């Protein structure tokens, strides 16, 4: 075991502050990663505030990890010291429990998925601690290769925000000839615009206001509308083949479903604290579907990283020292970030 510096929240709604945590010595199949940057996902905020219930404290959040391989176990084949790597939302899955090969592609949905933080390892007792820390030790099967062309600060948010958008865009067939709406231009949403555009779809952003319109168009959207303007919902009725809803708060899902063509789907990614109610007519009229999607498998996450490398897609980041993390959470709640905070983990050394 080795002690490493980290930032943790000791209780629900308490601010994050410096602490130390234990990391295991790398086993034969393990990779030890020197964490360079960690993105701040809105899911970190939901869990630190215990908005979904069941958070185990103290919590060290962070599942958008980008760093450099520091040490490898004797049997590690895929990685060498010095490689640029990432860790996303989970660090183990049914695969290490003898899962069937087909499970690989939906491992994030199956029992046995061990999340990077606020979860328990397969030993039944070790609490997982996330990326707001100096280093992490992970089995090589759950380590991702970051293309050399992507700087690590701009790569970190791909580990959650990138895959969370790539997976449903691919699954529901976003591509040439398809009209896709991305609802909410935040950390997830801005990756959706970039990836949807690179897949060849015609992308529209639906945001609270027009304040970020220029950015949305620069990222690849061809249209941008404010949901605060009621005429948006009149104008766009029956327009989209696919709507991807990334909003972290309660919204009128019925009004959004009306923007779909017949037989089309709205995919929910955002997980608001409060339940959302929906009239059946919103689905019945137009034989529309409402679906959800959660991150992606390791194989699909690697596919997304390679796709981003080929298409020159990176996250727009504001790099901050860890000492500003509580302020960053407050700003995130006001949608005041362009478009993802990435914590520079070098700042942890001075704690
Ligand atoms: P974020 O950066 O805060 O972006 C959320 C966006 O939603 C904001 O930028 C804002 O966009 C919009 N929004 C916020 N409050 C709103 C309100 N009251 N009404 C209307 N729009 C509002 O958050 P994120 O990191 O992208 O995460 C978004 C949600 O997805 C969170 O609930 C998070 O937990 C969840 N999530 C899910 C997965 C998954 O696998 N399904 C993975 C990661 C995160 P505009 O300013 O453009 O309106
Ligand atoms: Zn996330």
C-alpha cells in the first residue's frame, strides 16, 4: 500500500478538502498511473451532494482521468512506462468474474461493474477512490490508451463526457442524413456536438439561451435555439431523428418529445435529482421512444478515443488547480464553464 494525496468530501454537501488515501501496490496485471488531469463531471457534483442517495463518505470523486504510466506489473502486455493513458467511469466489470464474451460490450450495465469512485471492489470491502488524487492503480483491462495527438488536459473529459455521447450517437445511428438535437451545451453536450458533427449528422443545439451560440456553431452545430423562447418548440415540431438530452435538471420531456419525427427516439443522459413526469400522449403520438444510455464499454471507449484522435476532437477545457474545486462546483451549477473544468493534479503536490 502507498499513501497518496487526494481531495475528498467528508460528508454530504460538505466542501472538498485535502486528505490522503491508500492505493494498492501494483499486482502482476496492474498499471500504476501518475494522474496529470482529472475532469469535473456533473456526476461528481450530484454524488458529493448525495443527490442520488447512497453516497459513501468520505468520497474522492473523479472519473475523467488522464495521466502517464508510472509502473507496470510483471504480466502487463498492453502498456509501458511513459504511455499516455486514461481511466473512465469503471475499473472492473463482469469480465474479471468470468462473464461471457458478449458481456464485454455492455459491461457497464451488468452486475459486477465497479465504478471508479463511490463503489466497492470485488473483494467486497475496498471502497474505490477516484481521480482527484495523485495516482491510481488499475488492472490493465480497464486502462485506455490516449492518442498521442490529444493533450492530456483536453483528453481527460473524453473518458466520461466523450464516451457518454459517442455511445448513443453510434447506437441510434447518428450519421449523414440524420438530424440530431443535443439538449444542453455543457460538458456532455459540447462533446455531443463535436462527435455528432464528425459522424456526419446535422446537429442542432437546444440550450437555455443563445449565450453560447457562437461556440456551438464553431463546434459543428448548424443550428442553435433557445428553449426559453416558446417559438422554438413551435418551429421545430417533428424535426429530429434523434434527441440526446444531457440536461442535469428537471425539464419538460414531453415538449422535447414533440420535436421528434415519428418513430424517432429521445435518449436521456442527464440524471436530475428530481423525477420527471410525462404524459403518455407524448410517446403515443408519433410512436416515439424514450430511452436512456450510460457511458460505454472499455472497447467502445477505446474506439471513441481513436475516433477523436483521427478527427482531431478534444474537449474544451478550463484548467484549474485543485484548490479551486469547490468554486468550480458552484460555477458548474450555474452553467458557467467552457466547457469542462480539468483539474491540474500538479497543484496537489503543494498540499
Ligand atoms: P454540465 O456540464 O453542468 O451540463 C449540463 C447542461 O445542462 C448545462 O450546461 C446547461 O446547458 C443545461 N442545464 C443546466 N441546468 C439547466 C436547467 N435548469 N434547465 C435547462 N438546462 C439546464 O453537466 P454534464 O457534466 O454535462 O452532465 C449532465 C448530466 O448528465 C448530469 O446530470 C450528469 O450526472 C449526467 N451524466 C450522465 C452520464 C451517463 O452515462 N448517462 C454520464 C455523465 C454525466 P445550457 O447552458 O446549454 O442550457
Ligand atoms: Zn461523468
